[in-house]
C-alpha cells in the first residue's frame, strides 16, 4: 500500500504522529497474531510494543521488496519466536508440541467469541509452530504464499508443504472436537 510506504517514510524521518497512525492501523491485527502464540496477553502486548519500537528504529531500512504489512509481520514473527525460545524453550521441542493442549484462561482471551471460530483457533494453536504460522498468515492475515515465504524466510514450496500438513492436522483436530461431524474436505 503506497499510503503505508509514505507513513514509513515519515516514521524514518522521526515523525511520531506517523508512528501513531501506523500503530492504529496495525496494532489489533498484530496483537491478535502475536497473542495466538503467546498465552499471556501482557507478554503479547509487550511484544507488540517491541515490534513498533523496531519499526521506529528500522523504518529507513524498509526496501519495498514486499508489502509493508509483510515486513511488519515478519518482524513480529521473529520477535515472537525469539521470545518463546528465551522464555519457554521446552515448548519448542517437537514432542512437547505434539502433546500440547492449551486451555489456559489467558489464551482464551485471545480467541474469537463465536463457538465455531473458537474451535478453529484451538486447533490452530495445537499446530506445530511452522504449520501454525502459515495457517494464521494465510487465513487470518490474508497473505499470499509468496508473502508468507518472505515473512517466515523459507521457499514458497516449503510454505505450500507446511500448509498441506497444517490442513491435515486441522481436519483431524476439528473432527475430534466436533465428534467426527466434518464431512467435507
């Protein structure tokens, strides 16, 4: 979005009002994205602030190789992964992730209130981090596979493979939650 590029240019020039406008545009989407990975909403909010601080410091480095939103979510993705590695390294092991069931009240605050959407969000949270990232960026942030490849720093075909596996895991999880009531692919 050209408008976003103009705002980033203003931010790079030190315009605090431009940063405030950028924050208003992206804060809720970014918070939802981070919150889906961080069960503590206070920690998620802290990360949102870190991302916007990084935007403040690095706006001049944006080289327009992707959309501004792709660049922003890339910053958020890597900051979230770094925070998870530092604060909960045991949750990043494959065995732990395979057995993870997150039903903490704090993470429920991040869910959409509609029952069906809650089930989808629950199943998304049970995915492995790489699979969860592509699923969330595709469906909740409406990014293309090419944009997601930029965000998570991997080839587009890897994104497609991760999406395939994420969809298979989602179908299995939703069948379990709905008692096998899913009849369509």
